């Protein structure tokens, strides 16, 4: 990224033209971006049961239903029944409606004068209240109608429309829902309640809500981000940068979505907001580095160079981890999550690229310029000063207590994760106060809910379900369903046969079903294909039970289905095959995939971050240390979900991996800055103070901006997005606290190297090959030793150390030559003890023993040397014990060689000789 920013800084006009050209090309793709309100994306595209579902709906008809619900205390009057019959007729003419099921189309069976009479429950509109009351009474006697099309108290009625979807028309459900609304509208003044609810209406409302969300969430995101920038960075000039880069990134992302046919759906519609919110983090870090550069140099051009030199590699890695965080969502089997993962990861891939090439141009034109304010360790003169002072004191004096407190909170909250429930139900997508949920609840209180599934039972032979014994097994299953409070209603071929049998035999019949196959065949002659085609195939080898319910919870659905499946398996003939199929079943299967995908996403991302961090810092320990402050917010996230009953759904499943991908950015900034400062000050506490002071504002700014940006999503019409927003906002703050507390504590007890340190360090060939100190060591091992110590430079004539200086280190000469000498007492004449050149080691005894230097060492030319302290060797031993053993062996070899030389006469005072 540094080279990319440098190129932009050198060629601003060319870069601006390239950005403009790509943006124009992306703009041409915008008309191809489609709006997809369908909910099939909540299922697994390659679910093996999908084929069974498609075969079943082809055989028995669609399970997609739209219901017109009517409620009135005086529903069964001639006037109102007449209006509703006209409505039912009008609904039949709406394109896509395959059949309409209501009291106006349902057949009734009744024995009159010794004869079984079949015909419509309501052949004509009643002319009196008595006739209307008789229709209601007959309906209550019909188990197919009562509790299905008419409520038991006669105050509620359902007109069911079964849908034959036209997949080639993307506006199919919107047109249907609007047509139904238009048909209902004239009747609203005449009934207490009349509305539609079902698949078309749900999809129509999804599209309307997505458009409404876009209209207010994106402006809110921009407003919140603007305010967060002003409050946390105190920079008006820099605030336009993230909006400029976000706008271009969103344009490119939408163009990409159009190009690869990813639609705007219930999840991808928030991608623009995420690009604004998440993408701004790199802008904040660049603004922070630029402002720090201005403070250090007092010059705009120099500040840009400062920003480039200190930000390029870090932004590359942080952008990579964020990109991988969103991309890891794609390991899910759920289509809608895969589409979101691809779209969002693309947006957050191009955003840092656009930011890096735009920032240098922007700061050249609009960057702030003020006087030099001094080094980073100088006291902070703003609102953060007291907070930073308090935090640093705690980090220095209460490390163990703070770390223990964090671990305790994480364990306590994380322990609540076992209470998290899976959720992938369609109705749960919507807010509790939405019109969708209110309508679903109103319907479910009086009549079967909008949720449904089929139990398809295959006997394997023609006419097998004309046998009374086999029909009795179906009846047993339905009786079990009836007794369960989980399900509202079931209908099958058995209900029709049982109704006819009751009428033929009288209400006092000994059995509910006929006892002979001949009698069953006789009863079937009273039924038409329109009556039973949804419940039995043409040769009676398969039957279908339609089950309706109002369980708007995947967890409850799964429990109820497990009980039902167990009963079915223990009741049906073992040669029969039973399949539970339906949209709801496919969604329920996907609920398990949400959990599986979550585990795979988190595991994969943590592994990738561990590998990246281990490579960057050349140590697996660094990879583990980087994971700790980022696992904490994930554990707390699941704990909060369990504590407050927030389910794991397609929205909340994204929080953990996104949190890791984003939060690791601050961790990397802290670790790299700490490593940089350790090269300079060589004191862990001082380095920690500098890091906290210099990185706190940027980390705080990004975390607040992210939290507020995510919190904007609480205004969404979709509950899954609201839950995603709330959890993400909380987790961002937890991750910030974890980074500014846990990361410094972990770093203050270690010393790390970076890959770019190793690559940038240049050593002379003779030092590597001829120095006794580096005998039997490889180049990378040598570099690790050098980088864990302190590299210094001195000009010709400068003193390396003087006689009497406190000693706790030794020296390895990398370039140049030094002279070691003593001073003759009295005359102070220099007495040469030796000369050292590249690869030589001197001052060994000063490191091994706590004594003052017995002689002097002066640079005879410009020199570069390594100061190796006892602390440096201890860090080397802790991090790389194998290398440490080689160093100590070589050091012993050198020291032994020096001891064979004997003692030197140091001065006329007769002082003891020393080889320090």
C-alpha cells in the first residue's frame, strides 16, 4: 500500500483519471442491479431435500399461500357474505392465483332424506340471517372447513389463494400483492378487520422495507459518521475524505454486483452502509498519521511522506484481515449469506485501495497545516489527556488485576452462550411492531397460521391408500397433530373419507373410517379432483398431509417436528416412506447451516489471522497474542446473545467474524507501533506509554465511528438487521476496550520482530560470514539477534563509552572501526588496548557483570554497531531459545579466546587488567 500511496503522490492527475474512468464503467452497470425480495436465499441452494420439495409441489401443488383474513362480530350476514363472495371471485382472476379455497368454493357433504348430498357449502348468497346462520352451522360440522376456513365462533374467515409463481417476472409478487390490496380496499369500511398475509405480501413488504431502509439508513450513516469524525478527530478538513472514498467504493461495489448478478436483498442492501462505516476506519488512521506527521514536521508535503512511510504496510494487513473477515462469511451454505459475503468483501477490498490512492491527493489539496507540536510522548493537550494518564497509570500498576478482570468478565458472559438459539424463520425477520407480525399474530389467534409443510407418504403400490388399515395410520398421525398444541390444523384424504363416512353412518358410527376397501372406493366417487388432488396422487400410491401452524420460531419448530417425526416413524408401516417437505422445512434445515457456517467462519478466520500475524511477527507466539484481544469480544458477543435471548440468525451470524476482521486492525496498529517504539527506546514501559498515547485517539475514533455507524441499523425495518446493528455496535466498543487494555498488557511483557524489519535490515557479507559471534547461524537468525537489540550509529571521533560508565551491555560492530584504550595515570596519555572492525565483539565483561567500564572505546570512522544488553539476551532466550543457545555458545568461545591472551597492563596505577 505504501508504494501505491507513493505512486499517487507522484502522479496525482493520472490516478484521478484512472479513478474517474473505472467509476464511469461501474456506473454503466448500475441499471443491471436487481432488487430481490424473495426469501429463498434463506435456504441452502444445494439442499438434497430441495429436489423432494420441488417434486412434491409439482405433484400436489404449491405450498405458497396468500390469505385474505376477515374478522367481524357479525360476519355471517347476507350483505357481508355477498361482498366476500364477490371478493373471492375477483381473487380468482388475479394472475398467478392457481386456486382459491374458501367457504364459497368448498364442498360440503350432508345426508338428507337418506341420501348423501354433496355441493358447495354456500350455493348462493343467503337472503336472510337464518340462511346465513345455517351456512355457519353446516361449516362448523365440516372438519375440513371448521378451524380452517372459518373460526369456531364464526367471527373470522380465511380466503386462501394458492400461488403458481411466475419466476420470469421479478415484479410478480409486488403486482399480486397490489392486486389483492386493490380488491380488498373497497371492503375495508364494511368489516372490523380485513387484510392479506402470506408469501406475496411478505415479499412485497420486504421490497418496500428495503427501499425505505435505504432512504433513511444511508443518510443517517453519513450524518453519524460526520459527527463522530468531528468529535473524535477534531478535524473538519479531514472529514470529507471518508465520504469521498466511500462514495466511489459504493459505486464500484454496486457495479460489481450488477456484473456478477448479485441482487439487492434483505442482507446485501446494507452493504453501502457497511462500506461507509467500516471503510472509514482506514481513513481515520491515515488522517491520524497525517496529523501526527504535520505535528512532527510542520510541513504538509513532509507530513504526507510521514503518513506513507508509517501506514502502507499496516493498512495492507488490516485491509486484508477486514476483507477476509467478510469473505469468510461465504463458507456458509446459505445463499443469502454467500451473496452478502461476496458483495461486502468486494466493497471492503476496493475501499482501502481507493483510500490509499485518494488520500495523498486529498491532503496535497486540503490537508491541515499547523505548527510543529513535538514528539508523540509529549503530554497530550486535549480532552484525551486525563483519560490517557489514568489508563497508563493503571496499565503500569494494575496489570494483573486488569487482565484477571477481563478474563473473568469474558468467562462469565461467554458462559451464557449455551442459551443461544438458532433462528431462520421468515416471520422472525421482521420487527415485532411491524404490520407483518401484527397480521400474522391476528390470523394465528383465530385460524391456522401462514406457516405450512407437507407430510408426503409413499406406499410404493397403486391403490395402497384405499386400504382402511393404511388410512387408519394416516388418521393416527393427524390425531397426534391435533392433540399437539404446536400445530393448528392438518388436512388429508382421510378427512374427506371420514366426513362422508360420518354422514353415511350417522354421528354415532362405531368407527371414524369405513372398514372395507369397497366402502372406501364407494366414498371416493363423491369426491372430485378439485377436492382431493392436493392430498392424493392419481393412483393412490402416495398421500399428502397438509399441516398449518403459527410457530414463528425455528427452535420451537424443530422441537415440534422432532416429536412428530418420531411418532410418524413409530406409527406408519415400515415399508412406507415419509418425507417432511416445504419452504419452512428448507428454512429449518438452513438454521443448522447457520450454526455450522458460523463455526467454520470463525475457525477459518482465526486460523488465517494466526498465520498472518505469525508471519508478520516471525513467531507463533505473536499469532496467539494477536488472537487473545480479538477472541474476547467474540466470546462476550455470544454471551450477550444468550443473556438477552438474541438468536443466531442470518443477521447475528455475521457479527463475530466481522468483529474479528475489523477489531484485529487496532491490534495490529498497536503491535506494530509498539515494535517500532521498542527499536527506539528499548524500554517496554516507555514504549507502551508512547503506543497508548499515539494510538488511543485513532482507535477510539474508529471504534466510536463504527459503533455509531452500526447503531444506525436499529432504525431498520428488519429485526435481523436491528440485532446485527446492536450487537456489532456493542462488540466494537468491547473490542476497543480489549485492544487498549489487553493488548498493551500482553505487549509490555514481550518483544516482537516484524517481517518488514527483517527484510529492511541490511548486513555486510563479512559480518555474516566472518563474525565469530554469528558462527553456525543463518542469515535470518542473525537478523533476529540484531533486531532484538539496539542498532546505533556514531561519527568518527565520537565515544562509544568512557571509563567509569555503568556497564550492562556489550557491542557488535557492523560497519567501521573503533579503538579501545586506557588513560595513563598522571599524564592521561592514551594507551591502546586494541582495534575492532566489522564483525568484532567488545565490552563483553561489562554485560556479564554489573561494574563500571574500565576503559574507553572511540569510533575511528563512521560506525554502525549493535548494543546487546542482558535484557536483550533474555528476550532472545524467551522468544527464540534455539538461537539463544547458539549465541551463548559463540559468546563463550569468544570469551575463552580473549582469556588466553592474558592480562593487559592498563595503567601506572597498577589496576587489574580487564577485557571489558
